[in-house]
C-alpha cells in the first residue's frame, strides 16, 4: 500500500521561498509519475508541476520559472522548491502519485499561505 506524506508548508511573506517535500512509502514503479497540485476554497484542484520517474518535469504557466520540482529516488521523495512566492500561490498543496496499472494516490495536503 502506497502512502504519501507531505511536509514543509507554512506562512511566508511575498517574495519568499518554501520547499515542500512528499515522502512515499511502499513500492514505487519506475514508470510512475509524481506531481504537485494545489487547491483553494471553491476552486478545482489544479496541477502545479509534474515529474516523471527519472525523467523531465513540466509546470503550469503560473509557476514556471519560480517553482522547481525534483525527486530523490533513493529516498522516494519528491520536492517542490517555491521561490518568489505571491499571494495568489496561497493554497493547500497536495502530492500525487500515478502508478500506471496500479492506482492513483494523494497525500493529505499541506497549507501554504503567502501574506505580509
């Protein structure tokens, strides 16, 4: 059974930085894809960044150039480095894992608040 645990959220001033981490437990396939989504009240969950196991990363237009997703396969952990944060980045951030043929998994979410 795969479980995802996020950490690293918090309160930061505009222009500041945060790094989120998502630690996975269980069997992770080499064909898996890990991603970060975010959600604000009343809105749909939106994709922020995605990384293929050992492969390339993709980003939403709203975060490209400011956020970086990376992975450590030995630790089964994916990170989201968030720089130049804006108030509109305020949301609950969720870690997501897709294992083709095996399932989709979500973390519990971590709150990021960007405010002065």
